[in-house]
């Protein structure tokens, strides 16, 4: 097998490190913006297999990343489960906030089937990728998706969602189970269409108490891992409990994920000591990528010095729209041991 | 010695757990609001020994907490070092943002002496406290204070300060050293006036890369611990690297602090396993305190079940203004093994 990411996820220490970037398909690329402009509605864009496949492949063509990640959004699932979801330019996602009485009406049946255009995107991308590149499918983790569903939008503290979870432990459990069950079918659909890795994004693991983390993050993620396995799908599952802090270690063991992606704040050497053989991914500071120049060179060196064992190079979060293409190229060259030409970033 | 917090900080396992709350003197107390209203300017209020001592003592009188924490603010130091600091009602602290050229002008000499009213507050409080209660002095950690000085206000991401630190490693080092040196004198002054514990608040440890954390958090905090010791002050020093995640463990060892306070997100049992004998403090969810009722009862039980060894019960962050007095009383009773009468919180 000559695919460096699949080898790494099978437990092999591959060097140079395989590399891809979260949100590598996005607004920092002019070719992305050109395609994106042709379908103003974001959900329609995500559900257009031709266009979604095209933008998924753009960073592979331009940069030669080792993985393509399906272009989609974590909030397609609530839409497929009967909730109203809109993306408003300049605001982001806006959903009809859920009350506790709405939990009973959330529909699992048929939700994953609603997202069949996504599987078509996967098939198209896979057909275009050579065997050395990996196609990564993904979904939002139930708690992260639930925060948007309950609050109606992205918020800094998630206080409304945390209150909901504290006040209604039974109902949040039902809601997360339903989200997990729809997500299982959705991820199985992606794998059956050709996704070779499935990544579960827990973007809002931050600031939860240990008992809330157990109930809201670990339990639903474990349900997803077990459900995907029960459906006979054997592709590696990567968990990304962003900003989970110390609890990321227990997450890895208790959920059963095959690999752990980590945010910028995690010391990779400490995580490696705690998890000697688990494939890891991360964790270049996205701010350093925006700043470029020597700051970026030192930050890449810092990550390279901290990693060992099976590891995939990535950011700790997504590529920002103001990132310079030359700097993405330089990081890839640097990680691959080639000459890296860093340029100054845009001053923010 | 019959002082439960000092016994705990000396390494003894004291039960029932000693207890105090961050921001226990504050807007949830009508008696605080009454005194506060008599001096509208917040800095003048902090620097009024009579009034600051009075509000420091209020929660001890009302609740019988095991510790009083000096009423002051982490932004007194930049003011004493020659920067303009204002507190604007409804906005919070506003500072003149620092440029890199301003670092040279930061004055260490005389800064701690400027804060002599704070030492007078300490003396007054200490004179009122019986031997079973502990008086805790404190300061902001250099990086946390620097974020406000560079950004001019509190911001969610601290991006401007992080950019400053990345772009100007030499100058941020000088700035943090100066802040540390002024803070050493300030903490020594508090200890000499009668503070029995010194707490260093690193409220903005969050989201730093491991190398930035080393440079911005660990190094200056170590400098403070060593400087306070070099001045012959032997009182316990507690570090509070809020939201430092996995790096909190290394922080404890590398800075040399005598005790570690932790935020709500930390699993206390995991921290205890990593640091078998270090006195710890925390970490009830402040949101549970606001919500009250059975949510709060369960959250207190969760903390009690997770702690072992020398431990001081506290919140993971400060008491919010909408907290019910009855619930603070109930938590104290619960922790002390008495009957706890929880009431519903204000719906936020």
C-alpha cells in the first residue's frame, strides 16, 4: 500500500509525515471562490455533487495534499432531520432554536437518505483520486451539532446548550442518541460510497465539566463508533475533540476511535507518552499559518520536534480565509523536507 | 494549626474539604453592591483600604468561608507601571493598547510601592480574621495581564496579543519579565502585610501552542515563584492556569508552584493521578451554581467524588452576579456534610 495516510492510520510511522489541512478547500483559494460564487445558497452548494467534488479536489491539484476531505458541512444533518437551517452571509448558520419539546419530533429515519447527494460527491471525488491520496469523510459529533440546534447559531460560550443539558438530562440523551443514529447512517453511507477514513468533529468540547463531557461527548461518540462498526464498516475513525484538554486522553480510550486529532493547545509529546501507539493528527497553530514568515517556520519546526510515532501533520483548526497560498505550499515543502519559502502573511 | 486551608496547602488531606469561592466578594451580594456604590470609580474602590477590606470580609461574615481573598484587580499592576487603565461600566477594563515601542517605557521601579493601599487592605483584613480563616493575596500572571495591556481590553481570542508574542519574541520576553518583576514585589508586599497564600491567576492560558505556553506562561510564572522565594517569602504559592488543558500538569512541575487551582474542565481524578501529592483546588462549574436546584446538587457531588488527597473546594471560575445566596450557602453546607437546601437559580 503506497497511501501514507492509510499506512499511518494502520499504525505505521511514516516519514516524511503525511499532510493535509482542515478547511483546505475554502476561501483562501481563488478557484474555490470562483466555484462557490456560482451557487449562492451554501446548503445547495454542499448538496451539488459536481461542485462539491470540484472544490474537494482543488487543494489536491494545487498543493498535492495527501488527503482530500469531503466538502460538506456539519449542519447538513439537522436539516436532514427536519430542522430549519440557513446560512446567512456574514452571520453564519442560523437554525430555528430547539426547545425541549422539539426533541420528540427529531426524525432519524430517512435523514441519512436525504443526504444522498453527499455520497455522490464522495463517489466522484474517489474516482478522481489516485491510490496515494486518501479521501476523508466526516460528520459533526452529536454534542457539537446539538449546540447549534439548541442555540440557533454559533455562540462563544454555548451557555444555552449547556443549561439545556444540565436541566434536561433525559431529553439531551434522547437528542444525542438520535443525532448519533442519523450520523451513523450518514457515515456508513460515506464509507460505502468510497470514503477511506471517517472523521468526527467535536468542535465544541471546550469548557465542559468532566461529567458533562462523559455524557455529551464520550457516550454519543462511542455510540457512533460502535454503530459504524456494527454496520460492517471497517475504515479508520478519527475523533477530533477540539479543546477537550486533559479529557482528550480518556476520550481516545473510551470512545474507541482509531486515531485522535488534536487542537493547537495540545503538547503532542505528552499525548504520545500517554497513548504510545495511537495514530495522532495535528497541530500547527492556524494563527502562525496566517502570520507566515519566520513565525510560521518556527511553528512548523515546533510541531515536527514534538511528534513521534504514527502521525499526520495538520493544523489545530481550519485554514483561515486570509492565509497566503505561498505559505501553505511552504509548510508542505517544509514537512516533506524540501526547501520552504515562507512569505509574510496579511497583517490582521 | 487549626487552619484547614493552610493544613491542606501543607499537604494534609483535610475533610470535610475546606472551601472558598473565586469572586465570593462581588455583585451577587447586596452588601457588596451597597459599599461599591459609594465609590463609583473601580480603581479608587480597589485602592480604598477601608472599603476593600470591608468587601473582602463580607463573604466570611455571611457564609463562613475558610478563606478570604483580597479584594483587588489584576489590572492594578499595569496602572502602577505607568499604563492608563480605566474601568467603564458595562464595558469592563479599557487600557491604552501597547505597541512594541512602548515596552521600553514600562516602569518596574516603584510600581509595587504605588500599590501600598493594597497592603493596608491586607493588614486590615488580617486583623479581623480569626486563626481558622486564611487570607489569600493574589496577582494576575504576566501573560494574562499582558493580553489586556496589548489588546486594550478583554477579547475572546487574544489574537492581537498572540500575534504580538509571535512577531516580537524578544520584546514580549522583556515585557513579561518586567511584569513578573513588578508582580514579585507586589506579592512580597502582600505577604509581608499578612497574606498567608499567594495566588497567581493565569486566566488566559487558553489556546496557546505548547511553545507559546512555555514562553508566555511557564517561564514568567517560574520567575515569579523564584523571585518571591528569593525575597525570603515562604507562604504557599498557588497557580491557576485556567483552561491550560493537558499543559496544566507540566505547569505544576515546571513553575514550582505549591498548589494548583483548576478550571471546570479538568478531571480532578486524572490530575490527582498525575500529581499524587500536590494540593489541588477546584472545580465546581459556575454555571451549575447559577442554575441551582438538583443540577447544582449533582454537580457538587460530581466534584466531591472526583477529589482525593489535599484539596480545597472552589469553583472552576468566579461567582456570577446572578447567583442565589441560598445556593452558595447550600454548597458550603453540602461540602461540610450538613443538610443542603438548594433553590432554583435565575433563568438566564
